[in-house]
C-alpha cells in the first residue's frame, strides 16, 4: 500500500519564502540568491571602515569627535536593518549603507564649515530623510525630478566624486590645504604611510579592474596588514593610538551610544533659509542619486518593464528615504542604495532574498569594532579616491554640445572640492543654470527658480554673516 505523500515543514517553509520573494518566478534559485547576497556584502563592506574614518575626522565646535568603534556600530546597524527592509518590503536585490559623499557633507560641510554640533548635523540628515519620504508618499517625486535638468543631476554626482577623491588624497597626506593655493603637494612624500597609500591605491584598483569580488575590502585589509607590518618593524612609532597594531581583543559588545543622538536645533544656528538650503542640497543629492542607481541596477538585473520602469518603485524609494532618516537618527549619516549592489546582481541575484542575506551579514559585523579600529587612514583613503574615480564616469553622459550647459556643469563639479562644500557646488550649478537660461530667453521651471532663490539667499547670508 502506497503511503500518501506529505509535505515536510521545511519544504512548506521554503515554498512560502519562494512565493514571497518570487525567487522561481524571476528565474533564480535559493543558492544563487545566497551567493549574490554574500557578493554584495563583500563588495560594499568597506563602508564599515570608511564611514567611521570620514565622520571621525572632524571635531565639532564643542571639540567632540565621533568615536571610531561607535560609528562602526551604528554603520553596521543601520545598513543591516535598512538592507533587510529593502529585501522584505522593496523585494529587490538592492543593499543600503551610509553614502560616501553624503557622509563627507555631514563632516566637512555641516560640522567643519557651518560649525554645527554633531547632533545638529545629524538632525539635518533626519530632516532631509523625512522630507524625501513625504515627497515619495504624496507622489511629488516625478515633479522634482522633472524640475532639475538632467545634466545638473549628473554634475552633482560627478562633483561629489571629485570631492571624495580630494578628501582621500588629503587623508593620505599626499596633498594638504595650502595658503597660496587651494591644495598643494605635501612637503615630504618619502614616508612609510604614503607608501601604504600608494600600494593600496594601485593594488586595489588592479583587483577592481580584474573583476575580483570584494576588491575594495581586500584592498583595505591588505593595506592594513602592510601598515601593521611596517609599524611593528618601526616599534609602533609610525601609527599610534592602537592604529596599525593588533588589538587586545577582536570581538566586543557593540556600543549603541550614538543612537538617537540628534537634534533639530540646526535651524537656530544656520538661520531659517540657510537651513532650508542645506536640507534641499542633501535632499537633491540623496534623492536623485538613488533614483538613478535603482533604475540602473534594475536594468542590469532585467527587472524593468516594457516602459523601462521598475515595478514597485515607490516601495523602493520609501525604504531608501526612511533609511536616510534612520541613518541620521543613529549618527551614521544618510543611508542610501549602493551601486555596489551590482555585484550581487552580477552573481544572478534578482530578489529581495539577496538583500536579506546582505543585511544579516552587516548585523554580524556589529561585534567586530575592536578589529576595525586598527585600520589607518592610509588604508581607507585609496577607497575614497577609487570611488571618486568611478563616480566620475558620469561625465561621459553630460550633453556638452547643449548650449548653456557647460558652465553650470563645470561650476557644480569644481566648486564642491575647491570649497570643501557639496552645498556650494549644488548652489553654484543651480544659480548659473537659471541665470543663463533666463538670459537665453528660456525660463526654467518654477521649482528650479524656487530652488535657485533659496541658494541665492544662502550665499548672500553666508557672505554677510
């Protein structure tokens, strides 16, 4: 007598997971999604080390600096939770973490130039994340996207890339801020830390060009090991404070002291319109970078529909927007969708299960802050330069033959690194584009003119104040 077939609980559970994430429906498998999630994590795990380096490099007006281990903790926490949310709610193989460029904006523009305290600077990020979330919910996204010229959007990304590369060169000690020129070569390049940077830069980029998975992370680890060997041979005198030295312990309890350390008091420090200007500046960079990244990743994964739109785009943008606010609330800086998600997509990832795997791996990293604290700035600086170079590839899509475009694009790109301010670069591009358009007899959209007026006030207020 034949025994009736039964469905084991494990098979039932796997079937439900398959149906929820549409794994089979999108032509993927569980094994493929797991491998894809690991690949994405390895490719973007460098942010765990770079974000604390960037945010911890500037002291606020009170003299407070963000501790490396605390920033690493919140970086891993928000990246893990946000990426899990993208997998479960957005249901796409997109991973999120603290955005490079946006963290530089917080450190060097809001804290360094505008003299906000760290809680006030993070309050700006929370505000812009909530504003973007509201725009997504009310459907205002399309209107905002249509208001900003495509070439200016590209220029913002290119300018941030150049800004990041400049920061990397400064962190490495290759260039320094000079009094006669904007930057100048360091007086002494024959130092061991400079060698670590050069080896890390060329070695990491070589791995990247050869398509090695996790090239950026391998570069950080390799450069750190090299620095530790050199430091040990010199008796620990080249790097101090535990940097480039093996820690007493590798695993430790995560420190969540920075979670909730934000305030909306930045308005009273900057003034109302200047506060609006900086929030709008971050919002534009964050919002448009995400839109472009998501569409590009969706196209690469073959997930766009016949009208080249991503089904469920509103869910994806909402998760991304809330992640920005969450990043500010946890003092990790704005979190955004990473183009490095393409690594998992390249491995065949097509569903949110890929993101779930990546998110879980980020959460595991909550316990490795002591190990991360040994990484010298010369090991992370090459990543900033390389990411800046990769972002610069957008320049090929600028329509240089379009009348009235070249100058606004140029100003947007170069003003950011020259003034160490993303806000200034965005404002310069907006104002020059609007004025040139009006002089040519072409009126920009009312939204563009409105943004321009905000930035005019911002510059005048800054010059007077």
